[in-house]
C-alpha cells in the first residue's frame, strides 16, 4: 500500500471494503497517509485491542505494542511480495508515527 506502507493490505481488508464497511478509515487507506490517531484506531480494530499506547505521546511504546500483537496474529498474504507477512511492518510503522513527532512538549 503506497500511502500506508506499514500495513499489509490483506484479503480481509479488501473484502471488508467490498462489503461496505462504514468506517471512514477503510476509505482513507489508499487515499492518504493516516495520522497517528487514525493508525492507532485502525490497529485497535485490526487486533481487537483498545488499550494501545498513544502514538503521539510514546511512539516507541505504541510501535512495540503493535509489533507484539502483529507477531501473535496469523500472517496474511502480502500481494506486494507474494509471501505471508505480518499485518504490520514495524519499521514502516515507526516511520509513520514519528514523522509527525512535534519534538515534545514545550511550556512557554
């Protein structure tokens, strides 16, 4: 997936979109790079885990938690490579959530 390369676009996503899943995130997957809160929401739906760390607060903890969930989940067919893969590419996920990093909190 070009705009969200951290996500393996498995058959389940394709079928969900074909059958009219109403969540706007599914429409955005191939249109725009998801923002960290959207990435968290999608990962929570994908893995059925709502207690993920906030990527804007602690990107490393978020990526580590998602990687752990992805490692435990069954692999899916990656149409880009033709091989079975984890739903999430942790290295690409880290790039996606840290490119929005504002450099921390500043008190003026």
